[in-house]
């Protein structure tokens, strides 16, 4: 009997230590009153697929791999925004932490078995994101002169897994910047990856009223 009591106590202790570890390790905590811990910044930028070795690792073509391109765009956008004094959370594909931000952008490139059947598109989970989505489409169209799809045209865009980690004041958008399996789009994007980062940074700054801090991207 004494032994059983002791074992129970030890197990209880281990269990409590585990719970405490989980609580302090995570930078967020959800209780009945909502999210208790989270990270905060003005802009959140996620490089699609970055860091993954299995599962959804993105699309590829002879021009390049999505998983290699998204960090180039995300890093450049982050660098430009931070140099302007704008706070950024720069996220890889899997970062299961809640973030409270003004604007969250996930960078992707699309691909298709049927060459050039696809193009740029935007995904979001809420009608309140639409004004930002419309502005992105209009702004990016001044640089990107190729095909567009309707908003949320794939399930991946409609039900993007990361929406639940970003709590935004303005919008949370998945930006498919173009089709990297389509030669005309892929060639243009490949030589402009850093410029795409600049375009993303300028757009993000504009949404929070700070575009005057960033030089306007040049026409490419
Ligand atoms: Zn993708």
C-alpha cells in the first residue's frame, strides 16, 4: 500500500513537471479565456514550405524549387521592413506559435502539371481580409503581367493551415506569386526574387501606413 502511494506520488510529480515544461516552453497558452501567450509584431512573413523535409514540400520545375525561392523573397521583405524600423515575425513553414500582428503574409509559388495552366492567386479565410487582398492584386499586377486566378481558387488557399496561428488586425493572406512551372512566369520570377521581396515589403508597409519609410519597388 505504502509502495502504491509512493508510485502514484512520483507519477503525479512527473506529470506536473511535464505540464509546467509544456506551459513555459510554448510561447502561447490557451485557456478558457482565450490565448494567454503570444508573440507580437507589425508584420508576419512566412516562407512557404521552408524547413520541411517531408509532407508538403512545395512545387518544383527545371527553373527552381518553391522551397528554395520562398525564403529568398521572405528574407528580403523582412530585411527591408526591419531596416525601416518595422517589426517583423519571420516564420518558417511550421511554427506553431500564436502571433498577434497587423498583417500576415505567407509566400508561395504555384505549379501545375499542365504547363501554364495556373498563375498568381490569393488565399484568405475571412471577408475582412478582402480589402487587403484586392490591394495586393492591384499592386502586384503593376509588376506581374501574367495570369491571375480567382481568390481562394484551391482548397489549399481556402483552408490554409497557418491561418489559425495568426491573429491579425488587417488581414492574413496567402500570396501565390506565380507559376514556377510556366516558363514565361518562372523566368521572370527567378530573376526578380529579391525584387519580389521588395514588392511584398512595400505592400506590407503600405497596409500599416508606413510606405513612406520604404523606397517604391522599381518596375521590373
Ligand atoms: Zn506552396
